[in-house]
C-alpha cells in the first residue's frame, strides 16, 4: 500500500488526508499542535459568493466531504452581510470534533504535537520527515499543508507583535515549512504598499461578554451590524489578508457573525474604544487574546508549484492551502487539499496527475493564481472565490453559478463526476 504523509492539519491538510485515503492510500497526518483545523479553529464563513459554486463543484467531483460536514455543523445558513450572499457559518466547536471523527472513521493516522523540523532526502526525493521529538515518518509521497501564518518573529517584525492567536507558537513552536526544509525558495506575499505579509482579517469576542440584545440578534439572525461612532472608527482595511472584506462597511460598522464566538470582521480593535460602544461595555477577546492590538501575520512562505499542485524542485512533494499560493479561505484550502491528496496517490502509483479544468471555477482559480503570482502586482493581491479580484474574474468568465443541477451537468460533461471518490489503488 502506498504511504502518503501530510504535514499540517489545517483545512488543507484534513482535505488532503481524506482525499488520499479515499484514493486508497495509507495516510498519516502530522499536526504541530493538539488540535486539527489550524486557522479554521477561529474561522467559520463558508459558501459566501463564489464559494458556493466552488463547494458545489467539489461535491459533484466527489470531493465534497468537508463541505457537507460544514453544512451539517452550521449554526446559520443562507444569511447575508455587506457584500456577501448565501453565507453558511459553521460552528467552531462542533466542526473540529466532527472532522476528527471522520478522519478516524477513514482510518487516517493523525499524530498531534508532531512538529516537523527535518527532512531526509535522496537527491530531490524526500524519504522521511522527522518531528521535534525525533520521531521519523517514512512515506512515498508527502504533502506540505503547513500554512503561511506566523511564526512569532514574523508577527513581531511585520505586524504589531505576537497577538496570542489560536496557532499558539509559544506553546508548540512556530510553523516550519517542509518546502523550506527542502531548500526550495518560497514566495512572499506583499500588501498594496509593497510591505511584506498580510494581517488576518477577523478577531473573536467572547459572545457572552456582549449585551443580551446583541447576543440575541446573533443567535437569531447570525449577524449583527453596529455602527461605530465617528470618533471611534479605526481604519485597518489596507492591511487585511481578506480583501473581500476591505470595503467601507467593514470600517464604519462593527460587523459581528455568530460562529459560536462573536466573529468581529476587523483585524483588531482597541479594547478601550470598543468598550465605549453601547453593548460592548464588558467585551473581551477570545482570539487573538490581544486583538485590541493586533492579529496574526500570514502569506510569508508559498511554494512554487504547477497546476497539479506538485512543488517544483522536489520529486515527491505536493502542496495545498495557503502553502499553494495567495488563496485565502477554508473553501480554497479544501479545494487545493483535495486535489493535492488525490494527486499524491496518482504520483505514488506512477499515474498521470490531475489538473482541474479551467471550465470549472475550482480549476480556473488554481491556474489564475499561479499566473498572477508570476507578476509583482499579483503578489500584492489576495485571491478568493468570495470577493475582490478573483470573484470579479469568476463572474466575467461566467463561472459564478448557483444552480446545482447545472453545476452537476457541467462536471458530468467534463467526464469528472465523482473523480475524487474513485479508488486509484
Ligand atoms: C483569524 C482568521 C479567521 C479566518 N476566518 C475565515 C473564515 O471565516 N472563512 C474562510 O474561508 N477563511 C477564513 N480564514 C482564512 C482561512 O482560515 C485560511 O486561509 C485557511 O483555513 C488556511 O488553511 P491551511 O490549511 O492552508 O493553513 P492553516 O490553517 O494555517 O493550517 C496549517 C497547519 O499546519 C500546522 N503546521 C505548521 N507547521 C507545521 C509543521 N512543521 N509540522 C506539523 N504541522 C505544522 C499548523 O499548526 C496548522 O494547524 C481565516 C483566517 C484567520 C487567521
């Protein structure tokens, strides 16, 4: 049986693990911390704008497991907030648990507190990876899904210092890139002003610390929009990783979403000022703990790759999620993770790898971002199905589609129905 080793248990790594396992491989998923989902532990927004199309394309392709799971663990479905339609908000507590149960059911070996710090290579082929405890994991093919956030020195150098986010670098050690360990030169994202990295775009308030009225609105509607008095407005739009939320409504209002926490759609907001706003008098942050001051910094280390997501320069390494480019979001991580997992098995079997066709939004996005990343302007942008440049491109190409039977027909006409459900071994 072919052995696939996936490093990094965020949304991308979990998707890669499921996909490789369904393709018939023996899968080990290595995660640095004691929890799966990475930045997804404090996320929640699914199916907004073009992400709806991407999710349905993946379901038709047989790679819909995690989208269907999020539909099941949703706290709210089909809601709206400024600039975003037909949104699902998954529950940030129930979802990681449901995923770990799914991985167990599929027989995936998940190893926690396994921070990979070393690779053993024969020329351009990885033979094994080693964690900080000296444990060695051999494999035929490896997937790098270690993300691009942190570590602490990047948050200090390019952000407002370690904001104590869910990635918990002080406890588990910072992110280590497998591609970097293979001595492949990685790409670094920039902001519009040319400075390095981007700041995560939301912080989480302990919901019960808000007024009962705001809590009720969140529980009932999923969204609460509270205008910020002019003298308290803070403008963080330009530094956001999530450019789809960089519109004036997100500067002039506190936009809260109910994911279990009250997700506040701004990178940070001074706590003293926040507590001056009616309903927020006793507010306190849950993630990052220092969201009054800053947030995590991301997009530091992306792998050069082809459109099958194979890392260029290493024979048996694929990449997924933020590692595979300037693609922001859970949906984007699941799409690339699913493709990387499937292709890791194809590669191990000596079969031709799969590229998703540009007739589908999921294939077009992977190819589009790769091309954009060859330009310096492109490196200053972020891409997502849910807004900003890529959503506009998606609409121009006629790829934004909400009719599920039509999406299924398109996938069928391309001969790809259930491709990710078919065993390769
Ligand atoms: C605060 C915040 C809120 C967000 N909210 C949303 C949202 O609501 N909706 C949305 O679509 N997107 C959201 N995003 C963006 C989205 O979370 C990410 O783009 C996406 O989930 C990235 O997934 P990933 O698996 O590529 O990386 P990550 O989530 O960063 O996961 C990488 C994983 O790899 C592990 N790792 C790193 N190095 C090693 C190593 N050497 N060995 C072993 N493990 C390692 C890390 O511990 C981590 O678990 C949010 C991001 C942040 C930061």
